[in-house]
C-alpha cells in the first residue's frame, strides 16, 4: 500500500469512509474535510514537472489495451462491465479483496483469463474521476499516465493512478504540486485526441489559485491540450461533470443530451452547445456534428428539476475498442437510446447495462470505468466523405496516419455493392509524412450508388490497424447523388511561346462544369504582368521585355457560383531579343501576306496543326477553324475584319504558337 499521510488515516478512521458505498458527490462529512485535504501535500507519486517533449491526450475511441475498475460497490453492475469488456482487452480490477471479486465473476460464468487484480484499497467505485489519464509522448510514442489532484478527500482513491502505472510499467506525471496543481476529475474532461479539451467551469472553480489562462497552460504542458472549451455548470447536475450530458463519439461528433424544451438543465445545455459551435471547430476545420439523445425521465416521469428525481443519463457510456457500454434503466426510452448509438457508431457492439443501482449516487457506466491506452497505437484519423460533400472533395480520401515506427503501407478498402471490399493503394503526401491520399474511382458509377469504405494501415514494425476500428463490419458510406453540385474543371489552354512585347491571348473556353452551370473565370499569376480582362474566358496581356528566355506560369480557376475549381496552369515562354520577324522564322509556319486585306495564308513546313484561330487584342476569338489533314497551306478569310492588329494562333500537339497580323 502506498504512503498516505497519518493525518488523513486518522481523519478517515473517524469518518469511517473506507468500505462505505460513497456517492460520486461529496458527503457532508467530506465537505468539512476538503479544506484540510487541499492544504496537505501528499507525497508525490510521479513526476511533478511537465514533460520536456510534445505530448497528446488520447481520445476514448482510440485503440485501448483494456479498462480499469474499482471493485468497491455495485458488484452486479461491475460484473456486467467485466463480462463484456474481457472480449476487448484486459480488465484491471483494483481491490484489496480480490478473492471476493473472483468469486463473484466466476459465479457469473466469466473467465478470468483476461482479468488482472491490483491489490490496493479504494475509497469508492468512481474510478473515472480518480483514475489515470492516457497521454502519449510524441503523439504515438510512449504511453504515459497523467494524474491531477482528486476533488474528493479520498486518499486511497487518490493513489490508484500510481498503482495502475506500476502494474502496467507506465511513467506517471502528476499535477499535484505548485505551480502546476490542478483539482479535477476524469468525468469532467474529454479530449478530441488532437489537442482540444472539454470541461465544465467546475475545473476552474475548484482551482482558484490559477487563472483560466494558467490552467490552460498546465494542461498544454502536461497533456497537450492547445484549445479548451470551458462550459457553464448545470443548475441541476450536482457534480457538474460533462459526461453526464455529453460525449465525443469521434473527432467531430458530439453526442449531447436533450431535455424537453425548458425542462431541468435543458436551457443551459443548449447554451453550452451553442457556445461550443460558435467558438470551436473540429480538428478538420469544420463545425462539430451534433447527435442528440434524450435525457430520460425516471419511471414516474420526473426530471432532475423535481426534488425526488435522479439524474438519469444515456451519455455516461464507455467506449472500449469495438464495444460501447451504455447505461439503461428499465425504461421504454432505453432501446431508442441504444439505437441512436448504433446509428452514429456503425459496427460497434452497443450493449445496455442497467444502472438503476448507481444512478442515485450520481453516476453510471462511464463514472465507474476508465479505459487504458494501448502501448504502441497506430493512429488513424479521417473525416468521412458524405453524400453532400463527396463531389466537392473529388472522391478523395485523405487520412492522418502515425506510428512510432513510421507507416509502411496504407489502403482504402471500398465497394459499391455487396461484393468484397477492393483495396486501393494510398500514397504519402510529399509535404507531410503523416498525410495519405487515395481517390476513389467511383465518379462514373450510376447515380444513387452507395459507396462503402474504410482505411487499413500497417506500420514498419508490423502493427496493423483499421478505421473505423470496427471495420470491416463498420465502415463509412456515401451515396453518389445526381442532385449534388459537383465542382467545375478549369482549362487554361495549351502552353505558348511568344516574343517579348507581344500581346498574348489566353483561352479558357474548354473549361467545363459537370452540372452544365454557367461559369465565371479568374486568371492570376505571380509574374509581373497585367491582365486586360482577368474575369473573362479570353484574356490577354502584353509580354514584358526579358533579359533571357523566360517562362512564366499563369493560373486559372473557374466557379459555378458555389464551388470553385482547382487551379489549372498554363506556361508562357517569352523569347529574349527576338524581333517579330526573327520569331516568325523560328516557327514551323509562315504567315502571308502581312499586312493582309481579304485573306491571309498559313504555310506549314513540318508539324500539322490541330487548330488555327484569329483573336483580337482583347482576347476575343473572331475566327476558329480546324485545318483539313494533309494540307500544307491554309487560308483564313479576313474580309470582314476592320483594320487593326490581330493575333494568329496555331495549336499544335506540343503547344500554341502565335504571330501578329496587320489587317488593312
């Protein structure tokens, strides 16, 4: 047993706390003891200074090696947690009466092959609040545990993280010593796995010696939280833990409890949700998706704003790899609540566990369990393609993949029917070792086709992982919708070679839109030139003088009014020191007579052209024809042209060549 101050032992003997079924909320006796508890500095159990390397707080839906529980009370509920959890990893049970727990479990027909007992006493069952928090060095490297000062005067509970860390061989950091001392609970903390944290303002209220900014800085240093959403506490939730009314299901999905309008904590929950949506975005840079789940009334139809009603919740659930354990209460609303989880988390084994025994003490499944991070996770993050945005993203699957030994291979597994999944190789982004891409070849599939897919990756050391973690039973899907607006495609035309100080004509008329929408145009460049009409399909500019042959890049995007294309590039090579006559000699065709009157002839000495056209200095195409095959001389009729300067463009397979034409 780890060292506990003799002062606390004496006080707790008087309060007879050990062995009681303590509620999650503080008892009246504990409220009296709390000031003494906060003033006492227990012997540090871990490293009390921040890591000197980058860290990342894991999300609950990531790969886990198992779960830890405290076998202190509610054995029937704990037994069901163990029954289902042993199929998803090891179950660590903290108790100094292991024989009692063993007897209960074996009597319930549960194998102990995946059960590990940690012989330590506890004060209570609420291990979510005092258990270790999963953190990784360098995102996916070494597993670390981080512990903060428990907000209950329960010294046996407070040393459990050290016992678990010792059992698992994991380094423990703690925020229990000034200037990093934080008073907090696990039920009032959620991480999105990518640097964002969620808590109620209880965390700030119980750590008054630090400013809000100082609290954020401690969390940044110890667990890698760069952005923090602090929400107002709820009037009727006595413990003010956010897991009683909300839960992150993945990087961008918030499951949020919902009361009937104006009932109990409903108004404050709605304000808190709006605060998050107005001020924060998912790691993908998009608004959080919100799934609503009822906050149930008790068997008498009462809500927590009634004096006699318990605080029933469905959000207080545990995610453990492919398993989701949800509290139920023997109510008609139970099954619909489980269905909400099943729809939001495809492929997961969603199991309800009756929590009527625990809920009067202000807690349910999440409160009495704590997941334990995998030692060497292969992290996969992906924003799923949806029917409404898949065309805009051009059916491109982009994933963040990371492992301590690097990623060796990644594939998108996809299908468009009931056939087997087809592997599609992903490629590593040349600018980022953690970003991988693959374009699903389904854009030509019939409309209303449903596409299903998941991501599979392997690390250099042989570690493999899929996402969703339930794949192939669970997968993402979208429908190819004929009503979806698809992005247009820009075509900036063929590359050109021109003389300095000549007028260059550009043509974007081959740009297309899959929905046949009318397009607008935008020409732009980093080169030192000025477009005469950058918002038109045909644009011109005057080639500058150059000291040497110079190639400039011009770019074009087109828009249908809602979506903008990817830029297309055209290269224009400006020849140094060539007069118009010298340039014409360098070309593979001649133009005569020049100046012209009623017609002009083009003589081709070698390569056969694909297209010839005449444009004015504003870029407008006045004449365009396709030469007949095999003809060496081609005539263009200029009889209707007014006197002035024109550009004759010849389109070859290798690019566009231009000569100036004077019409008298």
